[in-house]
C-alpha cells in the first residue's frame, strides 16, 4: 500500500513538472526501502506459515497417538499409579476402575488394579477409625462437629465413610441447644456520686450464645449463687428481652443489680458482697425458655 502511494505520488509530480531532482531521489530511495521491507515480511510470513503447518502436523500425530494409548490398559494403569503416589486416591481409583471395566481381558493389570483399590479402601477405613477414636475424647458436640469437618478436609475418606460421618454431624447438631451460656460476670461496684450511685452495688452480667440461624429476642433463665461451702446464698429467675443475632452473642451491657441497704441486714447484697469481692462465689445458670424473632419458642426439657 505504501509503495503504491509513493509511486503514484512521484508519477504525478513528474507529470506536473514540479519535483526537485533531490526530492525525487529521496522519494525513489524510500520506495526501494519499502519494497525491500515488503519482501522481508513476505519471507517471514512464508516461514511462519511453514512452521505452523509442521506444528499442526505434529499436533495431529500426537493426538492420534494419545487416542491410541487411551485404548490400552497401560495408559489408565500408569495414571492410577501416578495419582496413588501423589495421594490423590479418588483419581487413582477412577483410573484403576477404568482398567477393570474396559479391559477385562488384561487379567494382569485388572488383578493389580483391584489390589490397589483394596489398599486405598484400607487407608479410608483406617482414617475413619482414627476419627471415631478422636471423637471419643471430645465432649462438646460442636467440637465434635468441627473435628469431623477438619478430618474430612485433611484426610482421604471414601464416599461411604463420608456419608456415615455426615450422619454423625446431623445427629450431633440435633443435640446442640439453640442457646447456651457463653459468659457471665459478678462484680462489686463502689458508690460513685458523679454517676448517681450513692450505695455500693452488686452487678450480675450474663452473655448468651445463639446457635441458630434466627434472631433471639428473649431469654428466660434461673440462676443460683453459692459460697465456697456450697451453701445457697440466693436464687431467682429472670426474663431478659435482649436481641441476639443469629450465630452471635449479646453484648454484656445490661445487668441485674442489688444495692446495699445500711438499715437492714442479711439482704442479697449482704450475702453476696464478700464472696463476690473475694472471687469465691459459685454460680449456676439454667436457661428455661427462648423466644425467637419469628415468634417461635424453645423450651428446655
């Protein structure tokens, strides 16, 4: 395209007689350079085209050889061994099964493939038994579920054993209560006139964990306090209209309180003050009922 444009330009300029000799020579030189460049690109194109043809031919040859290999037991058997060495047991079993099903006449490879699959199944059973033994050492159902999930992720198990473990997870999930005590705190607070607290107080905080996918909007629970001799100091029940979002805990920003009354004795504050201050008080909390945001409820048995 460039050389044609230059040629036409030179021709037109010569006709009208307005081309300086030096300019003409420069244009002619540019034309020759473009022609040489054109020939160079053409040679490169022809060379690349030849290479492409050879690569395409080699590709077709390799593809034919691969298709032929796929019609042999050795192809899948070798892949089975490769995956077995890499501990990719599922892929190994898939290749050994192809040997068994597609090449039954190759008795040698079929026999070895069956042996390898048996070895892999023993690994799966061994891992399953390891998980069962581990579960025996765990008490909390949520911890059991976490253990199973981690073991499935990090160990080879056949679909048969995975299904058995998933059934265990389902059974453990049913045993997990929808709510549990996450934390609690008893503290003795001194008077503070700037905060309008004119007498010492005992504050009791309770933090719950919501184990469900629904928001909790109310919790009823009983609580009891004991001294170090297991003597009952005080017990009562409370209905708390707190909101706990799904799979979360409530903030410890609300509390029950008992104030010191200097004019009476043996009140709740008097019984709790020393054990709370000394950190020797024992607390028992039992959840009785839960109300969810969809108006459904759960009652402890």
